[in-house]
């Protein structure tokens, strides 16, 4: 009997379904399902895991944060402890029945590591089995048939590189997190986290915010003219662009005339290159523009892959392999209604020559592999359609636009208007997510007299560097080799969950982020350097290539962390003072509502453990306000339109809501009624039981 190991239940069921031509049965051991089928006179069992079935951890004697020697923790043994006991019991249950094993987890480092965990469990009961690896980039019948007809060997070096990362990240995360939490007196659920990749990423965000704070804005002025030709209006701007001297801009305004004259019309053609195939970074960047977070987009993509609808979503590759039959794939996708006509247009092309980006020896770029047979959620559909349309765009032709530049004279002042129209839509016809659009101008010729409708003087200021969005941060992390394609979105999500950052469209570091980065930067900047963690990533690549051993790389990392901790422990008191002051400032939300008080309302905890807002001038000032007991609190600059109390935002996981601080505000009437009804129902239930 052959045992197949799948990474998750949905993938395991799909593998059993496709390999058996939908002729399989489901069994359970305890509460965990597994799938059985026969094929070509062979019996198969498919056991789905739940990702990693073992956790990396320190021995239990290191579990107490207070009193544990942090330098000793760096040198502590790292254990692989059972995490999914019922799945491990299932593996042991089927062990005696099998004579060979096929690892069919995701074909990447993490998948190899997960497969190795299963091998370790099975070898405890059955050491004589044949072990093979099935490698595939999509869960389709064709891909699985090809993978199982050409099985390879398990890549133990690749698995070891993933395990080295797990051990190093545990070590750095545990030691630095405990250190920062202890010196800042933030233990329990409010601990301050740090990590090998997390801390340099946080430093990027804080450094960008410092650039913005240090930026000196400068005023400038622009002059815009609105002209009319045959009832068609358009805007032209002064050829000078920005005026740094207001008087010069006003001098232009004084030369206002009733008409302008077209001096020259220049027309040129420009090619808009079609987009490259999606790798993980470009996919996440595009999905974020659609309003998804990076972690949500990756979760949806993984689910679509497990359902056999798109290819594996973790890849650095942006070039389709020659083995991918593009025409056949289009034909298979043509039954998908929203793009049926688009696909027929592409199939009419004599040749399908795709665009290509940077190649890598990796999974193929992210592309669709099948049409949904069942209804998907709106979020799943949003991601699926993005992947489908990107695939179509990579097979379409480049777009061709005509650019029209018009020089206009108004009383000797030069103005310019630029238009853009599509001659050939090309890939734009298939991919509506691009920002490139038409700018229409009337049909203008040299000598045309244009009526001036309006002349405006616009005052603006130079803008500081933009804050990172999740998409631009992932790009920057990739450029600096911070994290991997599989972990970058998780790092960003962790920064949100630990309340280091807020904001979705643009990422804003909170005060504690500044305190942590400033303290680490001042007393040991190595923790924050992307070069340090990028160097460790290269070391792990050497493990995967078989050029370095896992113990050697982990030992090197221990030495590096040991040196860093020498400096941090030496400056413990200074870092403690810096962090505690920042935390105090961070807890101050708004000015006290008592007009005669100069204090601030800050988050406090009562004897019952419940949090509330209390004045820093207590006991002289006794102003207090209740707060929700769950979620992170973010102060806002606006006020409630009903009662004019300040508004705050509550971030609770993926949910967030806005509320004013006035407990008696009319906006809370509905909530109060619900609470009363809930309380009354509870009392009624208690009375009946009595």
C-alpha cells in the first residue's frame, strides 16, 4: 500500500479525487479524515496534514520569562515537539499497512520541511519503506499524473534550510522579544515583540516616517488655463510648471487675455508594454490595489491553489516555462463566462507569444489552471479574476497610444496641453486594473483661436516621501532580501497585530515603533540592519544548495545574536527608560475634556483589570471615560457629528470600527438597546433555571 502525504485537507481530498477519477472513499481515525482508493492494482491512502505537525520550541525549563538567562537561552537546545497530536496518531495508525511513501506537500522549502516531519513520524514505526517526492505546481489531473509518473527524491538539504530558518527565527524572536518586554515592563498579552526580519522591516517604516517629519515643505504656484474650441473644453498648464516665486505666477495672471492661439501640435506614438506574468511580489502588489491586505490576498490565493483553480502562488518566477501549453490552457478556460469573448480573441491570434519578466528556477508564474465548478465567495472571485485577466494580458499585444502635445500662446505666455488616445488597446482590453487611461483633447490645428474660459492660480506645497503601502513595503523587502516570498506578508501582519503600525492604504508607525527602533538603533543597530538578515538568508540558501550544514549556520547565527545581546544588556537601563517613556506617551490619547485642566486622557486599568480613559492630572482631575475592552485603540483627528466628542478607531483583528468617546451619545442608542435586551434575556434565563 502506498501512503501519500498532502499538506492540507482540501489538497488531500483533491489529490485523491483526481488520481482516482473521483472513485475514492473517506475514512476517519479519531476525528481526522483520510482517503483511500485503488489505481492500476495498487492501494493508496492519502493522509492530509495541517501544515506543520511539529513546533520548534525550547525545553520547558526556559518557559518563564522572568529569571531566564537570555544569554543561556541563545545557547539552549531547540526541540521539535508534536503539535498536531491527532494527525500524528493517524500517521502511526496507517504505518504498518504501507510499503512506500510519497510526499505530495507544496513544492517549496516549507513543503519539504513539512514532508520531513511526516517522514520522521513514520520512520519511528516503519523504517524500511521506500520514500519518494511528487513535485507539481498546480493541483490538476494532468499535473498530478505527470508528477506521480516521474517521482523524485526528497530534497533533505532544502528541508534543512527551512528548518534552519525556523530555529534561527525562534531564537532571535524569543530572545529579543523577552529582552524588550522585560526592560519595558510589558509582559503578558501586551509584550513587545521583535525578530530577525520583523525588526529591520519596522525600521524601514520608521525611517520613512522620519524622512517625512524632517521634510521641509516649500510652497509653489501653478497656472492653469481652461480653453474652449467648438464647445469642447480642456485644461492647459503654464509651460513653466511650478513657480517658486508667487510674484512671477501673479504676473502671468495679469496677462490674461480673451483668447489663446495654437502655436504647434506635435503627435507621436508610444507603446505601452503589456504586464509581466505574476510572481508572488507583483501579485500581492496588484491585489493590495484592489483593497485586500497582503495576508488576505495570499490566503485567498493559497485556497484557490488548493481547490485546483490557480497555480502555486509562492514563486519568484516571471517567465512561463516552454512546457506550458498556452493555447490549450486558454481553450480550457474559455468556458469561464466573464472572459469567454476575450479568450476567443486571443485564440484567433496565429501565435501566442507571452510577455516575460525575470526568470528563476522556481514554480511557474501564477496563472489560472481551471474554471470554478462551484460558487466562490466574492473575495475568492476577485483574486481569481485578477489572476485570469493578468494571464490574458500577458498573451495579448502591446497597447499603442497616440500622444498629442499642443503649445498654446496666450498674450505671449506659453501654455501646454497633453492628450493621449489609444490606437490599439492591446492588453488594456483584457486587463482593466491598469491606471493608463485616455486624456481627450479637441481636434486642434496650428493657428486655431481658443476662447479662454478661466485662468486659475493654484497654490501647493512640495510633498514629503509617501508612506509605504503594503504593496510598496513588500517590494522594498524583496529588494533588500528581507524575508521570503512566503513570509513577507506574514511579517507585515505581525506588525499590525502587535500594534506597531496602523493604517491600511498607507502604513503609519505608532509611538512604540519609534521607541523600539530608536533604542535598538542607538545601542546596537545590527538588529535593524537588513544586510544582517539578508546575509542569513544567503546562508540558508547555501544549506539548500548542499554547501553548508544546518548546524553550522545555526551556530553562526547564535554567535551573532550573542554579540548583539552583549551590547543590549550593557545598555539595559537606558533602553528601559527610553521604552517606558514612549509607552507612557503612546497611552495618552487626547487632551482632557475639562477645559480648566491641562492634563491628557490616557489608557489606564482599574482594580478589576478593565481599561478606561483617565486624566494624567488625577487625583486633582477625576475625568474618566469607558473604553471597549478588546482591540487596539487609535486616536483620530475628527469629532462625532452628533455630540462633538473625539472619535477613536478600534482595531480588533481584521475588523475595525469608529466610535466617539461619549457613552451617552445618541449614536450609541441602538447598541444600548441591544445590550439591555441581552441583559434582560440573561436574567430571564437565570430566573427560569432557579
